[in-house]
């Protein structure tokens, strides 16, 4: 069966034996999706997606085992998990979203669809209507999770859609780091990923959400991430993108409590036929809130990068401070970058700093490195990795090494 309609959505809910409130939320979101115009922030080079050509999201792939202690996800479905005793002893809940709906219904119902409510965003509504799989995390008050929680996302169908839904709740005074890896085999047909991440950061809690995205170049990757941060809490998104045909991401942090803080750090690489459209949004809705957004992008072989940043300071958010930096590095004359900072300031005493910059690799840089015995490809790789180091150095070591190697592979055969 193909397509996304009320019949398919009802079958999804029935097959999962979901409570009535979830089925009704799915159907309501589907109606809102059908009514809404194309989401404005997806407007640049948005492909024509035939939603009735997407394979039934109920299809399952074969279970695969991932790294020990991780959750492996195939087509958004959790297919294996090794539960660590230390998490259970601390009362930490870490499972796939379907299990959470069955086993922790009160907790899920309290927060699911509240950070990104129905009608807020067209593609978030699509996800809410058809979601399947994803991760659920709950960290009890005062608990600090020492090891990062990790998941691996992979599609299980060439024409299927992946509708991952993740919900993370960090209770008061807790701390957790979540790392998501995204990869896909090279298919002959286009594929769609439409994901939603909701994060609740309670007072004095700390959450870090890292994504390493390396989808194949015929995947349209549409992602809406949003966090709500209460008093003295901290939220950070670290976003690294090198794959997909089109990536349109919108991490947003709403600072709703006194002293709350947020940070978005992103890196995007766009090669031939790729468009990396990365955004960040900070909403200062309470006094003494702080935010920082750092975006780095690289364009090569005619690739296009778009960096959009929105800082909003609401009335009453006195003492708000924000820094936004957007830098692009173009490796040839065919590539392009568009930087679009946007400020909406109502509070009188807000301190906002922003800068944008688009540059090219200087001949002097290449000459210096090549005079030291490096090839042109090695020199270019070193320059690019140096350009993005301020972001990649915050990644766990194994991910930073992987990213560095991926950049080196992009340079091979593309220079000269």
C-alpha cells in the first residue's frame, strides 16, 4: 500500500494498538497538513514530493544489531537495544517511541505534541500523522547520564518515507547528551525523511543533541527540532550535515525561564547537486536569557548552502544577550551561499551581535601548504577542516575523526 491518507494513518495507529488520544492526534494533524500551504522556510528549491507515492510506513526491515549500548533504528523503527544496568538503576528511560506510548502513556501524553503543537508547521503535522519509531528519553530529577545515548537511523525502503519522532524530557537538575547518526544506502529512486524532535528542559537541566547526517544524495531530509528551556536550564543543538540532496533543518530553542540559555552549532557541506538549507531560531521569552548560534558551511562543485538565523526577544525579556555568526567557505566559482540573519527585538536593553561572512580559499594558503609537501587535495582538506574546527572540536572524538575523513574523501578527485 502506498500514500498517506486517513485510512493509512488509521491503520498505523491500529497496528500499534495505540490509545485513542494518539489516533485522534494523528488524524487531526493529517487534516491540518492537507489544509496548510507549503511551509515558508522550506520554500528554497523545495522539491515536488508525491506523498501518495511513499510506501506504506508500516513496512519493516530485518533487525540489525548496532554498536553495544546503542539503539539501532531501521526505517525509524528500533530494531535492537542493549539495556545498560546503570541507566535502569538511575531510573532513566531510553527506548523507541512506540514502546514509550505503550509502557509510559501518561508521560508521553503530557509532552507529545506540546513543544511543536498541531498546526504549527506543515511538515511537523505530516510527521505527527504518520510517525513511526524514533527515540524516547526521560531523565529523572538530579540524574546525570555519564555516557551519551546514541541512535542510528537508516531507511528500510527505497521509496519509503522515514518519519522518526523523538521526545526527550530532562527533569529538573538532570543532564544528558544524545547523539543521532543518519546514513542510507544509495538507492536509484528519491526518498524522503520527515523528522520531528521535541525536547523539554526543566529548571537547571542540561541537554545536548548532536546529529551526524550522511544520507545518500537522493534523500530529501526535512527536519524540525525544537526545545523548550525553563529557568537556568541549558539546551544545545550540534548539527553536522554532509549528505542528502536537500537538507532543510530548523532547530529552534525557546528560552521560557529566567536565566535559561541555548546554543546551536552547525556545519554543512554541499557538493554537486546538493542544497543544505540550515536554520536556527532563538526565542528569548524570559529575563536574563542568553543564546549563541554558530553556523559554518562549505560549498563545492556547484553546491548551494543557505544559512538562516532568527533571534527574537519578546517584551519583558530584559537582560537578554545573543550572538549569531554565519560563515561560508566556497571552494570554486560555481558554488553559492546565502546568509540571511533576521532580528526581532522588542525588549529595550537586549544585546545582540551578529556577523556573516562568505570567503574563498586564498591561493597563498594553498601555496604555503603545498610548499610543505602536501598535495592540493590534502591542502584543501586541511583548510576546510580548520575552517570548521570551532564546531567539530565539540563532537565526541570518534565522530570528529569520522567527519574529518568524510571531508578528505570529498576533496579527493574534486580539486584541480
